[in-house]
């Protein structure tokens, strides 16, 4: 804005000089220019508020579904007043500088044939463009890192194959379902779901791996090691699963086996542990020879480890696997379980799957029926929103920077119309003139880009906790941003360059 107002004020120097020669005081001229700039900035601020209100619905649509009271979001009056006040302040600040520059020029100097040139303003305008380009580069680099984070999160290897898996939460009333009946119900429910057309396998767990919360950490004891007080015991996460859980999610069993329906008749059904547990607590011993006592119930006997499962991200895509012990549902009969169905077309069987469960008990609540991939997408909604908003800021900055560069070059070309006409008349090549103007724009963009990259290397360290699969100094992101900026700068420079190449020599030479 300051750049455009500087150019606008410089273009009106002849008009202002005439006003001065006719008796207008400097204060009156400055007041006129400032009022004009304030009116422009206030009108722009009001338009910005209108655009913000119209884009609010789109922002709400991208908001995470668990964001409280998201549907009540609106333009806040305090924010509105702040925005209008900032617009007015912007108009004052960027209007005073060009007004003072122009008003300081004497009427004699302005009418003496130099009205098309400005002595001090070009450097100021160039500095403003360089600064704008630098800030745009920082915005683009930050947005690029967040977008790459979102891509990395979506493509991360979590240890679970989520495609073609339908999930649903089933809650059993504890009063009507004692532990033995809970186990029987889920066994019958999974069998009914396996009978549906297109179903490959079924299973259930007390929460979804990767994005669900497991049972809190608890202490355990390995047979053959010293017995410690509970507060000093090693800690493990506990998950409760049914037979078919690992097969349905295609979590490999690297040693031993997973739970089977035949384990229900075994008085010591055993535990399955993950690789992280085996690496941390069973290093140097055969995991399948270990026996564990996990402090979860009133009686906590030692059970053998019957299998070791591959690691799965714990709690979120960002978090690595944690040492985990898997209980069979018969050992720890939970009332609420997440049922998992692997099928060729999971969405197509969703209604039939819900009906199959309700045929066993019509009064049960079956909720959150969705595919595993959509559940992961919901868990990444915050990441997606952050990337969207930062990307929108960066795109706005890129548009403004390109407009600022275009405006500066267009004005400089207009100032040099007579010079360009003389050069053409003396035989200058059109391509040479075009390259000269484009080169001027690219030089400014290059200086701004260098400053922006330096600023990004310092400031974007604060994004480290938000990033995943990429570092704040990611070379690929920085190179992509510089190439994008150079392309936009070249385009913004090419338009006034072509205009300069089309100057008619005689028309230019007839100018005052």
C-alpha cells in the first residue's frame, strides 16, 4: 500500500506543484493526501471484513468436528473494531510519508521539467518491495512446511493397514451384561458380521489403535525378576482385544501367535505384547518363555506371553509405539468396544453391519460408524485446518508481493517512457529492453528471497513442535518456494516489460 501511494503521489507532483504556486499551503496538501489515503484504506478494510465474513462458512466447514461451539463462530465486534482501526492507522502511516515527500518539493523544481522523476522515492519503493517479498517468502516457507507435514501424516507408516476397514463403537449396559455375557455377545456379534457378504475378517478392541486412547499405564512384574512395590514397577500400556483383531488390522505377529477362540477354554490364555515391549523389557530373553503379572484386576496371576505383535503408533500418527500388553477380552471383559470389519466395500455394508449387531440386542447404541481412513482424517482435521489457514495467508502474501512488484515496475517504466523512446529511436533491441525490465524485477525478488530465507531459518524454528516428517530447515521446501517466487516475479515483471517494448519513439519524445 505504501508503495502504491508513493507512486501515486509521485505521479501527481505536477498537479501539487501547481496548487502550491497558486497559494496552497503545505499543510493543506499533506492533509488532502492523507485524507485520500485514509479513505482508501478504510474502504479496503471494510471490504476485507466483508470477505472475511463470506469466507467464515468455508473455514467452519474445514474446522475439526470436535472443536467446541464451532458453529457459533462469527465476526467478533472487538476484532471488527481492531481491523477498522488498523486500516485507518495504515492509511495514516503510509499516507503521511509520500505526502511529505511531495509537499517538500518546491513549485519551481516541480515545474522545471523534472515532474516525471522522483529523486528519493525509487529507493524507498524498492526497499518496500524487497521487504514485502521477504515476508512473503517466510509465509510461503512456513505454509510449505505445514503442508508437507500434513502430507507426511497422511502417508505415515502407522503399522496398521486402514484401507477397507469399517469401524463402529458398541456399548453394553453393565447392569444387563455381566463379564461372561459380554464375552459371549462380542463373540456372537463378530460371527454375525463375518457372515455378511464381502466380509474378510472381524475383530474388536477397546479403542482404535493409532488414534484412540488405550487403557492408562499400569505396573507389571515378570516372573523370575525381583518383586517391587507398585510405585517402582515398570509401566506398560494395556489394550483389550478379541480374536481376529490383529488379522483384521493386518498387524503382523512377529513371534508366536495372536488370540484364538480356543483360548476361551484355557484357564491361562496368556498375553500378546508388542515389539516395543519386547525390546525394552524382554531384551536378552525369549519373549515366548516369559510370564507376566499385569496389575489390572483384584487377582493378578502370571500369564505366559503367547505372541509378539509388530509396533503400531500410539495415540496419534505423530507418536511412536509404546510398550503394550494386549489382554484377551475374556480376561478383561470391557463393556464398550470398537468393532472392526475388513471388507471389500466397507461403506456398502455399514447399514447391514449395524443391523446385524442390533438383531442381537435392539436396544444397544451403535455409534461412530465410519471407515478407519475417515476416522484418521477426522483426527488430522486440526492439522489440515492449520495448513489451510497458513496456506491462505501465504497465497495472499504472494498475490500482494506480485502486485507490489508489478506496480513498482509499471511506474518505473512509465517514468522512463522518454528514455525508452530515445533508446528505441537509437536502435535498441526490443528483447534487450524486455530483459532489462524483467531483470530489474528479478533482482529485487532475489534480494527479498535471500532475506526471506534467512528470516525463515531463524523464525521457523518455532514451528518445530508442529512439524512431522520434515525439519524447519527443509531444503526441498525452500527451493520450491524460491522457484515459485521467481516464476511469479518473472510474470509480474514481464507485463510492464512488454509495455515498455511497445513504446512508440515519437510519442515518447513528444512528452514534456
